[in-house]
């Protein structure tokens, strides 16, 4: 019985050594070294815009837009939009409130 267990252990060690040698010389990368595919705007739902109130990034297609042209602001929710526009410390906020 001991000889059989020794044979199995030797066979297992030999298997892993051969497998390691084949991986080293095959040119294949192991699963752990692969990089995930880059997130493109098409895959992630469009261009991300930052909510100035809470700092959350939201796909532009789902964001609430206030303003026009270069002065547009994007918000993740109506609550963030209202909280941002309620604070009277910026002229841009007042302009955005007039256009809304």
C-alpha cells in the first residue's frame, strides 16, 4: 500500500512539473495575468459625466441636463439638481436655474 501511495505522489508531482514546463515554453499567458478588456463608451453606456453636487459619474444618456452649450451641467438625479441649484453661491448656478 505504501508503494502505491508513493507512486501516486510521484505521478502527481511529475504531472505538475510537466504542466509548469509546458506553460513556461508555450507562450500562453496564464489566466491570472490577462487584462480585462478596456471599457469603451459603447460598452459602458456612453460618455460618463460627473454630477457637480455628489460627484457621481453617470452615463450622459441617463443624466439630467441643465443649461445649454458649453455651460451644460449633468446630474444623477432630480434631488441632486435641486440641491445644487438651491445653493446661491455661484453665478453658473443662477444661470442654470434661469434656463431650467
